[in-house]
C-alpha cells in the first residue's frame, strides 16, 4: 500500500513541475481564492438512532396528616340461653263446647334422641246436644262419642329404620236421620271399634348401586255393636283386614329402578241380629284378596329438566271370579325456568279394595249388611302445570279423565231400615272428568293462605246422578301469626250440585231417566280458630265451627250441627 502511495506522489509531482511558470488569464476584477483546509476526521457508518432524551417532571406530592379518634363501645354479651328449643314430653289439651261437647287430648313423646323415638296419644270428643233441621224441627237423639289411642315407637340405625304402632278407636253414635225426638236412643245406636297394629322396616344401605327394601305390615280388626232385640238395627259386622306391602329400589347414575309387591286381604262377616225381622236367617261371609305387582323406572334427561316415570301395575282380583288387570303407569314432567313452569302429563290406573271399614268411614250411617265390590279404575289420563311465581306463591292447574268401574254410591235403604234412616251401597260405572286449580301464598311463618277450586263431571252408566257427590267444590284456608302470641286459623268449604235418590215425587224433586232426584242444597261450612300463647308452655284456644250456622244436609235427612263454640287451654310439661 505504501509503494502504491509513493508512486502516485512521484507521478503527481512530475505533472505539477511540468506546467509553465507563467499563467495567462483574461478577466476583469479581483478574484480571491478561499484558503483550503483538511478534514481531520475519518468517515464512518452510523448504524443506530440516538433517542432524544425526554425531560421528566416530578409528580406533585401532597402530604395529609392522619388523625385517629378512639371511641368507646359497649362490652359484648354472651347469650346464655339454650340454642336448641327445649322439648317437653307431655302435651295436654282440655276444652268444652257450647252444646255440651267435652274435648280432651293427651300426648306423650320422647325427647331428642339419635336412635329412638316413642310416644303415645289419647284423644276424646263427644257431644250430647240436639240437632234441628232448617224448619227448626228437632231430630232423633244425635249424641256421639269418639275416643282413640295410639302407642308408637321407632328405632333409627345407620343402615335401617324399624318402627311400629298399636292403635285403637271407639266411635259411638246414633242414626238420627228421623224428624222425631221421641224415639228411644238405644234403638238407633251404633258403636264401631277398630283395633290394629302396624310394623315397618326400611333399609338404608346406600344411595347408589345398592339394593334397598321397604316392608309394611298392617292389621285392622273392626267390630260393630251387637244390636238389642227388637231394635231398628240390621245386624253385626266382624271384619279383619290385612295389608302386606313391599318396595325395593336400586339407584344407578340418574336412573332409579323399583318394584312393588302388595297383598291385601279382607275378611267380612255379617251376623243377623234377630231372625224374626228378616225372611232369610243366613249369615253373609265375603273374602276379598288383591295381589299387585308394580315394577318401573325413573330417569331424567336434559340436565334433569325432563323427568320420566315409566312402569306397569299388574293386579289380580283373587276372589270367587279371579281376574287379572294390567294398568300402564307413565308420567312425564319438564322443568322450565327453574321451577317457574313445570308442565306434566301421564296415565295411571289401579284396583282399589272396598271394605266395610272404608264404607263406614265415608258414610257412618250405612247398613252393616252391604255388598263389597272392588273399585276398578281402568285408566286415568291426567295433565297439568304447576310451579312457583315467586318464593312465596305457588300454583297448579290440572285436569283428568278417568274410566271407573264399580264405584260405590249411597242411597236411602227401604228394605232393612223401616225408618228410612240408613243407607245402602250400590255400584255403578262412570266416566269422571275433573278440572282443578289451586294457589298458595306463604310469608315466612307469619301468613299462609291457600285456595282450591274443583269441577266434576259424571257420565253415569245406569244411575241418573252420582249420588251425594258434588259438581263444584271450593276450599279456602289460612293461618296468621301475630308476634308469636296470637294465632288465627280460618277455613271455608263450599260444595254445590249434590243430589240424593228418593223413591217418589214431591216438592223440589225432579224426574231424570225414570229416577227421582232431590237436590241437597248448597253446602257452606266455615270455621274459625283463635289461640293465645301466654308463654311457650301454656296457651288458651277458642274454636268456632259452622260460623254461619248452616243446617245443611251432608246426607239426606241428616242435617249437621249448628254453630259450635269450643274453648279451653293447652299446656306442655
């Protein structure tokens, strides 16, 4: 590199020295040439950008003085009362009514225990007053008394629950459906006694993938009073009723498999009182057995919104003419809007055993000599919607259409009861349509109100009407709690369209299909109850029944009691 530079220098020197010494220039003026200078810095490549500095101003800092004020508070107190309300083993209730109606109740229950529960109940109610019709005519003696007793117990373990009870009921009354107060009370008296026991066992071996069982065993013995010689009663009844019911279920995931097996036996025996009153001196004995098998499955879909219960019931009427019946059982429900709207639809059916006990509970003024025929609901198609408008208001609307065979109806008997103050039982088939609406409102434990309205339509096969059954029914109930001191209860029941079968023309009697029909009038029964709680153990009560003192007839020629006022006290100890 040095060599090249040396050669270039020699060459430039030669050129310079080769020029002549004198320069000839033509021009005008004085021309000055700026002096030359050398660059002392070497060239370089700039490969980055320098960032301009940003001037930062410091934030304005404010300092506020903190003040602390100390104030005194009341010392905390510790509640020394028991967190769990104390239980008392005994409860007694005593009262008296305006028409000589004594009332007494005594309860005994064991206090808190994780494994055992036992107790006893004793109740008594009687009346010695008279009953008058709407025309103020005094009817035959209508006094009654009803006493019941119950002893029960239960053992609760981790994997099973075993319980049982022994019960007794004694109900004495009179067939007072005669507008004649001079009749001997003993000649129209009746007394029904029921004695029985129950036993149940439920296993709790687990919730999933475990087979559980439930067994229920019940026995009931019923006897009616043996009538006096020459009385107007028709005879005596001895009845033994036995129920054995089992249920087993198995849960797996969202499915529940179940099966029920039931055996219901009833033995009815009728003994005539006096052969001189009848053409035939024979006893009536009837045995009635129903065997039922009902398997099924409950499952759900769509995150448990759609619930389905599908099963079948197979019933065997094992009597003189043994028959088997198959009933479908399906129910679908869909939960919309988190319980706001729950529509459902289904079909069901079944065989219901008819006993003298069930007839007597429906109408205590029936004959003791009755025929027994099981009620067969071939199908019952139902659908509706239920839900909750809010956490305080719930509602329901539903309808059903059923075909029922051998439904029991009561008509005035003219064969055995010469006074026409007893009812015989007849059976008929019908198509029954029912429409129902209900609503309920609850404000904590302070106010509760619920109402129900129901409409019935009967399409009878043989009879002109569904005797003694209403076409419309309304029920309104409510309770009110004021400061946990005053409690008010009220209920109102109204029924219309009830008809009775009679055997001749008369005032207000209609003729339908060659049968005489007598309207029983509109039924309106309202009751009021008041209670004042002096403390958690002692209270006083006042009960007013049939507030409007309506002397309506629940059964033909059987007006009910007028207004009744009962008062008394109750105590826990």
